[in-house]
């Protein structure tokens, strides 16, 4: 059961981490060079798709909750490497993408979606930069979680 749950966790966390790394290393580079109106149009189109896409929700929810099931199954082996690595990965994933998305990125997304592309606020770059900073927490948090889950799956007893 532990191997199955960790396998699912590795898959979803790996997919989500890949998405975040693509945003962090490629998409943001393109966004930095856009004018304010171009930035607003691109982000609004991007967010219209990604904010409510079922795959996005599935990756986050499974990555955030399947490790809890692993910890419950391993509750009698609190000091085992699999338990410790799963707990560390869960903490990294919750502190990285989940909480940062909820309390930083989502409010910024609301700001982006409220903009009129031909009449941006003077300080539009502050919102853009806040989004970029949130990704600097979300990306590494997801990556650390992913690595912890992979190693936990490798060392998990058969």
C-alpha cells in the first residue's frame, strides 16, 4: 500500500513540479520582456485555463493529501526513513506550492484578472514581481517535496 501511495504521489508531484519549473525557467523569462498590456493579456489567457483546470486541481490535491495517507499507514514506524522523507516532502509541498498559492499567488491572480489590458494601474509591475517571487517559493518547495517522495519510494520497504 505504501509503494502504491508513494508511486501516485511521485507521479503527481513530478508532473506539478515540471509545470512549475516550466513556468519558473521559461514562461517567466518571456513574461519579463512584455509590455504591461501584453503581460495582462497573456496572464489572463493563461489563468483562464489553468486556474480551474481539473488536472491542476488533481495534481495539487493528490500531491498534498496522498502523503498523509502514507504517514497514516506508517504511523507505527515514525523514525523510518520512508516516514521521515514523506513527512519532509509533505511539509515542503504544503509550504511551497499549496500555502504560497493560496495566500500569495491566488490573490495576485485576482488582481491580474481584474485588469483592463489597455488601462493598467501604474504599479502593475509590483503585482507581476510578487507573482514571480511566489514562484521562487512554489517551485523549489515542489521540487524538494518531489525529491523527498522519490527517495522515500526508493527506500520504502517492499
